[in-house]
């Protein structure tokens, strides 16, 4: 639940520690001003919405805290997801941060990314270990959403990588996915662990 600054101060403030008033949007990058929703006097919504879109993943990392073994988790209907994205933008949310499973496996990925682009959200990071085909790379690029694709590499040693992610041939598919992202012109970063 959201509360006003006065309500927050009355409930949580301490005598002798006056509240500091500032606009959280002052901390957004200056070059993002055309992308961010309009400035408001006091924030009445969070700047960032962390959203667990899916629990699906193509790997089963030994260290992952997300229990993907629960099959059949119900996803919100596409129409509700799109309305929540639009509602968040209308409230002044500047950034949606996907987390949980692999966003690239979300069934309505294209339309979700397109609506996020239309709502002018700040850049997002799409973290993945999924195989990225040339076709999927082109689809992601064509949504025009400002994003960075972050490909997670636990190791480039076949044995170590396969062990960590519990999937044979992970290095080959990871490197091919990275090649496909680069060929499609997708901004790319890697999260790499030295093992």
C-alpha cells in the first residue's frame, strides 16, 4: 500500500530526525527525461515495479533459489498483464524489472515488450540463459523497447557449465545465443562467473 509523506512521517518518523523531502525522480539519469513519465511533486507510486512474469526456465541451476519444479503455475491472462503495465505507466512507474524465471520464455513476450515500449519505460535488463534463435533475436530487436539482454554464463568449461546448470551442451548453446544476439544488433551484456 502506498502512503503519503505526512502519513509515513507520522507513523515512522522519530523526534529529532526531521524528514528530508526530495523528488525521487531527481535521481533518474538526465538523458532519460524524455522516456520517464512526467515529474510529480511527491511520489505517489514506486519508481520501479519488480514483476515475476514467469517461473519457466530452460535450465535448472544448482544454486537457483526459485523452485521451478512446481509445474502448472497459473499466469495472469495476457489482457490483465497488459492492463497492469498501462496502469503502472499511468501511475508514474518509470521502470519494470522482470525477475523470477526467464522472461524470454514468457508466452506473450512480443506484445508485453511492445506495450512496455509504448508506455516509455526506462531501459530494462532481460536476463536469460535460454537458447536465443536468430528468429527470437530478431523479434526482440523489433519490439524497439530500450533494453539490454544479459546472458548469464556460469562457466565456459563444458563440464563445469553442464554441471552447474544441469543441462548438457550449455556452453555451445550459450555462445550461439550470444552470436545470434550480436548479429541481430541487440545490446548485450554477460553475467559471467569465473570458475
